[in-house]
C-alpha cells in the first residue's frame, strides 16, 4: 500500500475508531456499574478491582456493604472529571501505543449526570514543554518514557494543557466490545444497509447484509465501525451510526441485566479486569463501584465541537471548546470564572 493510500485510510477511519472506542468506554462503565454491583462475587470483584486500580494501591478484601451504609458511602463520592483513553490492541491496530480515543468525562453522583467530550485523535496540541503533535501522541510518549507512570503523567499533561482539573485517568482496550458481545451469545441486530469494506493495513474485513440477524462480537464491531465502502456499498451517515450505537448499547444493557449465574458474572469481571486500567486507588474504586447505579444511555450527554480537517491535523472551534470545558467544570462543581488557555490547542479561529 502506498504512503498516500495509507494516509487516506487513516483519515477515513479516525472518526469510526472514535465511535467504536467511545462505545467500548460506555460498555466498560456499564460493566463496572452493573457487574461489580453483584453482591455475591466479592472475591472476583476484589481481583478485578486490583487489576483496574492504581498499581501502588493496596486493596482490602471486600465486605458486604450494609443497607444503612450505602447512602453514607454515596454521599462521600464527590463529583469528578475523568480522562478516558481507548486503545486498540488488535493485530495490525498498532498495539497498546495506538490511543484511538481521548475523552473527558464529568460525573456528578448527586444528579446522576454524565457528560462526554471527545478530543479528536488528530487534534493539534501545542504544549510549551513538548513538541507540537496530534492528541493521540502524548499517551504513547509517556508510556515509552516510563510505563509505570504513563497514566498519571498523561492525566497531568492534559489537565495542565486544558486548564481543567482531571481527577483520574482510565485506559480501556476497545476489544472489550467484541469480547462482551461474544460473552452475551451475540446480538440480534437490524442491519440498516449492506456493508462492505476491506483494509489490509489493519485487517479490517466488513461484509454484512441488510436485515435482522444475529451478529457475533466481530460482526457487531464491524456494524458500529462502518462508515464508507471501498467495495461498492453505500456510505453511512452520522445519524445512522448514532442509531447503531444506541441499538447495540440497549441490547447489551438488557442482556447484562438478565445475568444471574455466578459463572456468567465471573466472566464479565474477567473482561473488566483484563481490559481496564486506571490510577484510581483501590479503596476509592471499591467505594465507587458499590454505590454507582446502573448507567443508562439517556443519562449520558455528549458535548459537540465543530471541527475542521487540514491535513495532517484537526482543528476545533474555539467557542465550542470553551463552552464544553465550562460544562464539564460546572457539572463537577468547579468554578468556571477563570478563563481557559487555549493557545495550546489548534483552533479554527
């Protein structure tokens, strides 16, 4: 494949990877909120929490939370802002260095509200202390420099860059979508159009027919990834992709809600433990997961920004970014009186 073809392919799939990994991040949150809440899987939950928590944290064995303690614990959970990173570790996907999605998430436990702001992977960033690069460069930079400190250092980098206090960073492998769907025995999906796309660079081979059918994990991944075709089928609109996301998320939530057996939940916890890493201390994560309610799609608000592609970078509308950051801070209970220093971000103005 020529360098020009590779560049075109990468540009074409940057948006679809954002969609796929965004869904994966939501699924990870759903699995945490639903799966880890199951009361009889303490040992398994403890193991999963230790895998997800900050490496230096020592997690005490979990105990059954008393009904009277639940409300007290809930009150101790403060509003917070997360930096979520989605990585693609598939064969041909670039391994764990390929940070396909960066997303700022504010969560308010009192209002049960969550807001998501996706930072385009190709967004131009111009930090003072490091070279100007695309947004997806900096996690890889810190990972290569010091793997053990990659998460806290990347979190601090984006916190300083955007003038927004980030409490924690969570890294999710977007293969969690495929694994979860396979665990659920597939999903009955109404495929809205014929879909064909082949990319030998990363092994993508989408071949789906229109109509209601059961899809396995790989096929569901193809279903939500599909954007444009190089095999004669039609182009997908953003509206259609949003409908697909909702269809997939709803079915996953419904199927997880029907889980009852210990063996089923044990496998869910294995998926979480193997695919989610964070800098959240174990005890704090333990408290959070036991009091976190089931996350529903309607409780999640997406913050949008107008963007412009000028190869090789993406630029955002300054006013949109300012408004989105202000919304995140406000939801987390942080004063928005101070201005944002956006000279470090590539804007359209």
